[in-house]
C-alpha cells in the first residue's frame, strides 16, 4: 500500500506578487493578507469566503488600474472525473467584490480548477490598499464515508514563495465546524489552534503548517465495514477418491487495543468449516476439510465495527516496567526483523530515554526521515526485503516502514508485533482495496497494545494509537509470515493462491444480533486436532462414500477405487461361496448324526 491517503491532493502554488507593479527604485513592500474561511454544512457543501487585502507600503511603486487579477477555485483530487461537474456547480455560486462594490470577472473551468479573471478597478498607489472578497459554495470539499465524515482542503506546494524582494503574503485559514457535527476523530495537521465561535468549533491553520500538507478533518468515533473474503481452491486430484485436504485460512478477528476496538460479525462461511481456533496471538484461523477433487471458492462474509476510545494517554510506561520473560515472544530476532543486527542503531536512537511514549516518537521520526515511499516498488516487484536492507537504503512501501520500526522497537526493549489488514481508501472500489501492514507496540502502563502506522508519517503527522480507517485481519509475532494467510496439507499438488478481499464502508450494520460473533464461531466449530482424516472409521467411511457417490453419479473411478471395488467383489464372492459350503457341511453333519442315532 502506498502512503496512507492515496488520493492525489492538489496543492496551491503561490508565487507572491503575481500582480504587475511599476519597477521603480523603492523602499517597503506590497503586503498581502488572505483570510480564508470555510463553513461546513450538514448537506456536505462548504460555504467559502476569501478576503484578500493588498497594501502598498512602498514609496513610489504602484499597481496600475486595469491590471489583471486571478482567483482560483481548486478541486481536491487531481484529475478526478467528477471535478468538472463539481467545479461547474461551485463556479455558479461565485460572488466577487472589491471593497464593497461588485467586480466583474470571467471564468474558465478546467479539469482541476476554475480560474476567475478580474481587473484592478483603480490604481493602488503608495500608501493605498484594496480588498477583494470572493464568496462561493464548494461542493467537493466534504464527503461521507460510511459512518464517518471527512473534510479536505488544499495546502500549499513546497515550492511556494510567501515573500520576496518587494512582496510579502500571509495566509490564515479558518475552518468552522457546526457543534452539531459528530465528535471529532482527528485533525491534520495537528498544529491547528482549536477554539469556539458561536455555534461553531473553529480550527485555525497558519500558512507554514500547510506547506506540502493538506488539511484533513474527520468526524465520528465509529466506523462500519462489510467484507467478503473469496479464497480460490484448486483440486489436487481429478477424481473423488475419498481423500481429504485440509486448508487453514486466517479470517478477520476481534481487536481490543488501547484506543481502538474492532468487533467482527459473520454472516456467511461457505462451505462450513471443520473447526475454528485462536492462536497464541489471538488470530482466528478456520480449518476446512475438503475432498481432494474440490474446486471452487471458500467464502467468508461479514461485518466489522470499529470504535475509537478517548484520546491516547501520553503515559505509556517506562522500559523498567516491561516483563522481558513474559514478552520474549515480541522482543526476539526473526527473519526480516534483524533485531540483533540493528540493536546498536536502536540504542543510538533511544539514547538515555526510558519513557516509551518518547521512544516511540523518536523512532517514528527516524524511520520517516530515513526512508522514502517507493511507488516503483509498489507497482513493480514488491518483495519483502527486511529491516536491515531497508535501513541501508532499500526501496520501501508499508511493509518496510513497519518492519524497520518494529525491529528498532524490539532492539530498544519494547514488545512489538506486526499488524495486517487494509487501510481503507474511499477513492478505491470495494474489490480494489490494498493490503496494508503496520505495527502494534505494547504499553505496560495501559496493559494493552497500541497501533502505530509509520507509513502515515509520510503525509505529515504521526499515527500512534490507531484509527478507524484500518480494518484488522491478523497480527504476527514470530515472523511476518506466521501465521500464513492460507496453509494446506493433503494429497497431490496443493496450489495455494491468495484470497480476494472486497471491503466497503457502511453507515451502520443491520440486525447485528442475527449475526455470529467470534465467540459464537469458536463455540460452534470447536477445534479438535484429529489430523486431516480423523479416525480410522472416518477414513474408511470417506473411501466407501466416494466409491458409492462416483458410481451413482456416473463419475470415473480412480485406480485405487477400482482395485478396492474388485477386492470387495472377490471378498464378497469368497464370502458367498464360503458361506454355501459351510451350510452344506453343517447339513451333512446333522444328517450323519441322525443316522447314528
């Protein structure tokens, strides 16, 4: 998976002083202040008001009357097919004024922005100023995804220039959120000043916090997912021989972290599993005993409810509170997690720090600064390379960020394990969501695991504590490949392909009481370690049943079945003739006995 949000946010490129000035030797600057206000509405529209004031603080420069002035209305996602409709609708609501008078303009609607072109109504001479007020309704800044509501706003490109020799521009961005909205989940960038203004919660951002970063506000504390897992199974034998293959599949599980709780409800598992068990890490594994000639799809369908608790406490504990013996499973060296090899680097990053929260922050920053996300790797040969190679400059996607962070955490003495699932992207179709990996770190103070997604850090603020955009499937402590997503054993050549996941968000789950919980499944499909075939009686019964089924359905018999059937026929004949001889012998003995009497 690529960086956490996969939409390509458009950034405004600001080159200060874009209006023409007469180049005369002068002291002072043109100072421009832009106040951008965004009022969020319940219908997902956003009322926008931008006031731009230009002050001529020079002694002998001026802006000539009739000079062109442009204003931009930007779409959020670059080259989105819906941009044209959104921009056209938004441009139809525009009002543009200078000081308190209406100002005429022309508009040009493109694929990613609407450009409004106007002209200075008068000359802005030294000591004078002019204010432009642009108001409109934007229909593309907010969206509802399941039970959550998201607001996005463009930031500034990293190459933006706010001040040069004769010009200085200052931006202030204010977002007004009705107090009736759902509870805030998170705000990015996290440096926003938060206050109240009448019936609104007000979030204020300065321009420096928006350099190469966009604004993302999410509202709501619960999210609902529908998932469908389709696991293809290929036959290992062409004929029904009565042999059984065992397939073990990891299925979505309950999660109870310090800040996030995931509860899973199952609506369908087909065919029925033979058993379902939990492993040592709490992963849910379903076992399916299927005929070796079975070819089809195992389907697991259900829902997940993810709740976010209160804000994460900064008191996660200290190193001396960790029971090393109890958590040895989460501290050791493993394939791709070269703890021993990177221990010196881990200790260097930690320094004398013993507070776990501070160590997490230091290591998080180190990983984000050290490596860069590779789109080439994501779309190319994306093989796991491990923490050591990543540290030495290897290309990185989410699993490299996670493997390196996990390894460094363990090297610092903090229990850690890998978390797997999906980072939900509302811009992708249900069957196009991409698998994702992050990390869980243990807090001795809270006595719970904490989700940490280091890949998120490439977009700005860190994600420590988990969120509702991550759907968990399982965790791994001994290696990233244990437990395997699918494993099999049986007869012939077992071909194990990856499962297909379909994931979509919902506003709610209908009739959850009619669905099966994780505990329901564990109670219904009790795990019994009887191997693939079970008892000898089960094996014999399966073989006989296969022969009878093939005969009744006109299916071909295997060589072994023909041999068994032939042997059975011979045995039947033997028994039949042997029984007749026995009866004749018995009758003869009785006749002789009567004669003797």
